[in-house]
């Protein structure tokens, strides 16, 4: 059976249906819907929301509230589908703690990349976030994804290990997709953020897969963000000159995270 490749990478929020009581409509179908932080939120009566959106006066608070709820649901679904995890549910630029000049520089460059994404998109301009663990690389990358998703872009942040695992799973009989499908899908997103590059074994297959994705996006002039705990030289040794060169084309930028871990020790 064929598989929708997008479903493997862009999951929908989890839902739990149940029967509830509505003051206006009596016994109705309701649901709890997954939120970005992993919690479940009761959605309420669907008939009430439909009536508020389609029958209430456009200048009424009832209509405005229903609009806000619908927008919040779409935004949450889009962010979950873009790979934002509960760990980084609150990851924003304003929430990034920057005490030193280096940290403020990293924050400024990542914020600028997100805010100027339309021009970076047109140029296919990529971004490398490299350096020490615990310095907030994934936090800032998640904030970038959050910003571009709000502008209706198709984006995804995903660990390199998940990309490789899903590609390898295509080799199982009757998987319904191929590793080429993986490359084609990831190669066509408006923005792809690959996290934890260099944490893998670096086998011939793994590197060939990463190269194929980077090359596909390079040929399509699409931007890629790579995150690695390796320095630029270490990343170059891992993915090779050719892949790194393509990520640096058209003014591709690099931000080094060279300070000590910012994570607190319990």
C-alpha cells in the first residue's frame, strides 16, 4: 500500500473524541486536541464554533472569539506538523537568553534570517549553526521555523537520525515508499532544518542520503539550515567539501556557538 510521504514527516496533532454536553445543543461530539507543549485541550462544541463563524455578526465578540480559536488551532497544527517538539514549544527569539556579545550576535543573525526569510528564500541562502552543545542552537532554529511557518511557508525541523531512520525503513518489504521519496519530499520544502548532523556513524549510506537531500535543495535553489555540535571544520570533514560548499553558496551564513553550555545542572 502506498504511503503519503508527507505523513511520515508532518504529523497531525493527536486527538481524543468523546461525548460531552453543550448548553445550547445538548449531547454532542467533542474532542481533546494536542497542544504544542504536549498537553490536550478540550475543543468544545463544533456546532457552536460553526455557528459563530458562519451565522454570527462579523463585528460581534462571538465571531471574533471563534476566529481566534480557529487561528490558534491552525497555528498549533502547523507548528506540530513542522516538527516543533514539546521541549521547544516556547522557543522564541525573545525567550533566548543572551548575556554575552557572542550570544547576542547569534541571536541577531538567527532573528535576521527568520525576519528576512523571503529574501533568503529567493536566493536559496542557507544557514549553518555549529559548535558546542547546550548553547541554544535548536532553540534558535525552532524560533526560525516558528517565524516562517507563521508566514505560510512549508518548513520542517528534524534530527538527521530521524531522516536516516525513515529512509532505511523504506527498505522494509511493503513499506509503501522509497528512500528517493524521502529525498524528493525533503528536497522540496520551503525550509528544511536538519538537526544533530554529525551525531551519526557517518556510514556511506547516511552521508550519501544527506548529500542527496542537500544537493536536491541546492539544485532547486532552496535554503537549508544545518545544526551540528561539530565546528565548521569538523562538519566539513563529516559531510565533505562538496556538500558544505553548496550550503555556503549565494552568501550562505554560519554562526558559531563557542561558549560553554547554557543548560543548568539540577
